[in-house]
């Protein structure tokens, strides 16, 4: 960790406020006294199989972990993000769950949540956030690696086993873990609209893996296995930073959240 200057903390808060205003939402940092709205969003997005126990959500928020809820100006809860401290290879926030309900995706809500998460971390002297995402989802890759400026740390084969929610059931849970160095030149440039130089894609993903998976699961798994083979080969060569910048998918400019 590095000491965060007061000017940088103010700048991060201003960016978060601007992002939430553009998205038409207000962001609340929940204290754990009421987590029912978060539970409803989890059930809407993933189904009841993924809902965390209320006492766990309350305990995490009460202890000061980051549980943020996005509401429309009229008060409708439409998104959240949950993160807690991790110590592996340096103190960081592990952002475990982020979701925006159907009908409000690709409207800037997820971006606002991430910038608020960044602001809360910097105000508490935490300068890194990590999370995992499915490397088959091209729009999330663009959001994470280009729009936010995160970088891939590691490829995790079948990281979550036996997932039975309505999004992932039947599929393999391969994940990239990314690192978001909150005050790095790369991240500051990304938040100012900069785009990293991308190399040609080595692996072409399905245009819409989520639709393929819901309509033809065997073909989706076959596509994942093709990508996994290349991922494991490249990661074995220690090609994480270059791979994370582009390489496999970022010949798309579609955004998400």
C-alpha cells in the first residue's frame, strides 16, 4: 500500500459523483442494518441459489467492508457491489459480487459502482482492488481491461466448482483474476478516456457467449475449451500482462454496465 494524498481522495470522490450523476443513480454505502434490497438483486440476477445469508451480508457491512447499493432517483434499487479485505500478495479489496438488474445494464450504473468502490478504498488507504470475471464474456473484458484499466493477474481454471445459479449452471467456471491498481498511470489514463494499445487478437470469442450458453450449452462449452487451451498455453509462458492488455478479445469496443 502507498499513502493516498488528500487531493487524490477528493479527485476520486468527484469522479464517483460524476459517474453516478451521469448514470442517474445515487450510491449508498450500507452499514448492514438492512440488506434486503441487496438480497433481492442477487435473486433477480443469479437466482436464489446464490443468495448469501442475511447475517453474513450484515456482518461484512457492519465490519466496514464495502457494500454499495445503487438506487434510481426515484429510490428503486438496481445494482450493488460487495467487497471485503484480502491479504494474499498484499492488502487489497476483493470485489466478490457486482450486479446490475436487467433493463439498467450498459447505462453506466456498474461503472459508477466501481468508481465509488475505488473512492471508498482510497479514502481508507487501500490502493488495489481485485476481482474475477469470466474470460468468455467479451463485453466484461472490455469494461474491466479498457474502461477501468485493470490488468490480468492469473487464469483460474474451474475456479468456482459446481455453480448452479441460473447464469452459470452446467458450464465450467474458468475465471481471470484482475488487479485494479487504483492510482496507477494505466488506471488514471483509463478513467480519463484513454485506451491502451492493443495487439491483434489470438483467440476469437463468440460474439455473444451468454446467448450461446443459454441456447446451446454443448457448443458454448466446446468454445470455452478452445479458449482454455490457448489461455493455459499462454499463461504457461508467463504472458499475463500482455495477454491482459488485449490479446484474446479486445478487438471489440462494446461496453458494459
